[in-house]
């Protein structure tokens, strides 16, 4: 029987972990400052990566959100109330592991030490349907980013303490959820029956495009990471099933956001 890592880790002739990078996030941020493009603000210690536009829309309506420039996306500083600390929300421009990695590198260079990704995922099991919430404790590495940050291995792992805290605030906020394994892939339109079956056998309950990269980059940089995934479509059956509507999914996304803001 093949070892799981043979399915998920793409080997290369050279070791991507060997040596220091020629360009760093700090280099790019400093260049932007010299160009007058920022960032020129203090980033909150807890920042949320949002991979759906509804999160930004909701945050602008609900919180005293202050926009800031200089990062690769729409950045808001949220003020949840007099008692709560400020929380950052970066609305990523695009999806996928490279987008997540760039965002996390730049946030880490600015001093962020807790990052929670919130986005959509596809169900791999019949029990999870549109609107259900999964807190991913780990992710199978089907992406191309994680090998540049971690040695070969089948999975990348979220920070246990932050994941427990995220699950706690979701529970306290009345957001029903399960803890599960994600399968992260770069190839949205190459999620074959064989690949889905293999991921399911290896314990994955959802498929997404970012979790493994978030966990891998976080582990390499010493940043605590967690991921909240809201089910939209389903690959649990013989054919793909899209959501009947996105309203239930976006409702779950915004409820998750409100809960995680409480961690600030």
C-alpha cells in the first residue's frame, strides 16, 4: 500500500527548503513604503484571512471598520466594542494556496502572531451539507506551496491551542461545527473521483484551496494558524452538487466571523 505522502507531496530535483529566499515579505513591504504605498499602520495581533467577499461586506456594516492600505487585499481594522481588542480582516483578492501564503508572509512580517482563515469548502462526506461549519485541525497536502515551507509529509497541522480557542468561541456563539481534516488542492477542476476517494480514505471530510498552505506557512514562520471552512458544494456523491443558493453559506461565514472576532 502506498504511503499517503506519495499522493499529496510533489517532489522536485532541488530542495526548496535549502537556503534563504532572495526576496522576503519584509523586503517587499519596505519597497512599498518607499513608493508611498504603505503599509503605515499597526496590524492587530489577531488577523482573519477572508476568502469570500461577503465577509468584508458584513464587517463594514457591523463593525467600526477602518480601511488600511499597503497589503495585497482589502484590509479592515475591526473594533468589536469597548471591551474587545481590535482585530484585522484581510479580504484576499483571489483564492488558493499562493494567495494565502503571500498574505500570511506579509502579515507575519508586520508582527501578526495569530491568523484564522475563513472560507468555503466542498463536502466529501454525505453528512456535511451546505452551510455546515468545519474547523480544520489538519489538511492533506495536495497544494504546491506547502513543500516550500515544510519537509515532505502527508499533512500540515493547525495550531492546536488556537484551533481549540476558535472552536470555543464558535460554540459560545451558537455556531454548530465539527472538527475535521481538509484536503487542500490547487486544481479545482481536477478533483477526480479517484482523488476524492483517496482523500476520503485518508480521513478528509472537506476539500478546500488554502488550509494546507496556511498551516504550513504558519508553522514555518512561528505564527499560530487555524481555519474555519463553510461547506458550499458537495463531492460526496457520484456527481458534483452545487449549493442551491449561497445565502445559507454566507450566513454561516458571517456568523463564524462574528465568533472569531471575539478572540481579539
